[in-house]
C-alpha cells in the first residue's frame, strides 16, 4: 500500500470541524438525572454475591470441621499412646537380710526314760506306786513271789555244802599223800593224783558258790526298785499277774515305765537349707498351742552333724530345764530358732517375683523400660524373700507385675511409689 493511498483513506474517515459543529447543534441535550449514592443492585448480582458468601461459609465450616477432627484425632492418638504405656508401682530392695525366726515342730522326750521289766519269773505280790508318782532312785516299786527260784537257791546251797565237804576230804588226802611221798611210801604219781583231786574239788566249790550267788541275785530281783529319780508314767501289771523274766521274751510285759522329767530333750528336724545356721550353744525358745504366749527357754546342745538321706533334714537336740514341769514328755511343741540374716543380699516383697519357664525373674525399670532380671532366692520369709544375686539396692522393682510383661516394654513409673523401700 502506498503512502498516498493511506492518507486519502484517513482523510475520508476523519470528520471535518464543520461537520462536528453541525452535529452538536442538531443533538437534543439529555435530561439531567440525579445519581443515587447507593444504587440498588439488580436481582442477578445480588444472588451471585449470596452464592459466593454461602460457598465461603461452607468452605470455612468444612475447614473448621476438618481442623477440629484432626485435633481430636491427635488427642485420641496421644491418649491411646499414653494408655498403651502402663503405669507401674515400684519399690527399691531393702539392703541386707533381717534376722529370721525359724519356727519348726519338735517332739519332747524325757532326758532319761526306760521301761522296767522283771529279771525273774513269778507272780506279782504287791505294787507300791501308780502312774504320776514321783519316786527316788532305789525306792521299792513292787514285789514278786518266786517259789521256783527260792527252791533252786536252797538246792544250790545244799549242793555247795556237799562239794565243800568233798573238797575238805580231798585236801586231807592230798596232805597225807604228800607226807607218805616224803617217806618214799608212795609213788610220785599217786601223790600228784591226790593233789589234782584236791584242786578239782576247790574249782567245784567255786562253781557252786557262783551258782548260789546267781540264784541269790535272781531272788533279789523279786524286789523291783527305781533305777533313777523320775515319774511313773505307766503301770502295766497288778497283783497276781504271772511275770515273765527279762525283756527278750516273745511277749514281754513292761511292769512300769519310768521317766526323768526334770530335764527334757526336744528333737527337731531342721531343713537342709537352714542347717548351716544351727550352732551348738545357741538359744531356742519353745511354745505350745495350749499357751502360745508363754516362751520356754532352751539351748541347742548337739546335732547329728549329718543330713538324713530320707527327709533331707538335720536332727537337732534342744535341752530344756523342766524343774517346774511346764512341759510333759511326749508333747508336741514349736521351737523358735533365731537364724541370723545373710550379708550381701537384698530383701524384696514376694509379689515382685515372676515365675517364667526360663526361671525366676524380677522386673526392673531402667530408662522407662522393663528388664527381666534373673534372681536367686535365699530364704523365704513369707511376705518377703531374700535375694542373694541379681538385684541391687538402687534398682526399681515393679510390684505385682503382669504376666504379659515382656523384656523392653515401655512403662511409666508411679511417682508416688518411686523411692519406697
């Protein structure tokens, strides 16, 4: 397109000044209208604004609801996590082990006790003491009639007289033969024979005397006497009973039972675990169910120094002064031993232990986590136990641990129980 052509077109388009002025004179001026300061909105614009506001409000409500829900979920998650970590009560072990009072049953026996039998045959003539009687050593208890022994004694004495007469004759004969031998009237052989007869007669006299003494001793057993001071605890005979000699008979009859009760022996079977804590000379107290508040003092005098293979116990003897007759032979008593506590040990409650298949465990809290520590038990005191290895006084032990507790489980310590012993 040429430059001239363009200018011509522009001139055709642009109006002239005269045309503009003519147009102004022909146009009727418009009426002047007052402008309202807040022109009213048309219906379409108002609905659009309300829709926008509704959307904004809806979005705000949705956002607020999502925010609240997220906060609740976070709180629930936190509460769930906190609830998942159990709160435990802990206690610290007590250092050392207190002295223990070991209570074991014991059997009371008289210090000296024996059945009394007859040493000769016969019939009971009379008895002088009944059960419960206090007797002194050598005191007559009963008398036995022994007619057979009496007759045997008389026969033995008569036989002794005959043998003594023969001995005297043999002595006179021996002396005569010795005189004749000095005069060479008899041979040496005949003199020696006479001397031998005299010696044999002397031996026969000695044997006869011994038999007489035996029968006299049997006759003396007609009188039953007390072998020591004591109490008659049984009388198993009466006047006219047939008495059999000795205690080795098929069915021996015990005439009396005598017990010395001024001092008593108490035998106690001590379990093997406490055997090392029992020492001769230590004190021990006795009590009975009939009067448990009364303590009777005693003393350990000896023990078997060996563990019984069947019961795995140590037989211990405790002697008791019973001059006031506070105890009776054959009574069942409880012996209180004072066992000293062990060193380098700790004591914990029994409910702090866990019995697992791998062994005995204690749950210890370290760095807010559970550690199942193997422990070794010494003495069991009932409510508490002595632990000889595995724990320190500074450890925090969980009380009443759950069976589901595991090694490494996180826990929260109840601050109210922390540091308790």
